[in-house]
């Protein structure tokens, strides 16, 4: 059985506040990049577009979007991952 490390009922090993790098995967579109940024910005309003890193898959059909932001609590991280997981454009999060 796999354990969902992003669910609110799991204790965290992260020491807050800290710089946190999230990763989301989806189809290679500008809309997906914007989605990940907007969801992150809901919970971390100070996040900057300059922190976005995008990597394409070998076939360029998919991308991973990495955004580093200043995390102040585990609920902030759970909120971002929860919203990403609910969205149909997001295929996977790490």
C-alpha cells in the first residue's frame, strides 16, 4: 500500500518556515504552467514567476512544473497539492 505524504493526517518532517519546491506533471501547455502558478499563488501570494522551472519529457508531450516558494506551514503545502490533485489538467504531483 502506498502512503499519501501530502494528506493532512500525516506528520511532517519539514521544518517551517522553509523554501519548498513543489513539482506537478501535466500536458505540455502554457495553460498547465499557469494553472500550477495560480494554485501556488493562492496559498503563497508572494511566489514569483521567476521561481518556475519547466522540464519537458523526452517526447515533449508532457512537462513537469517546479515552483519554489517560502512555506510557512504544512497546511499551506497540503492546500496546494490538494487543489492540484483535484484539477483534471494535473496528472501527477511530487
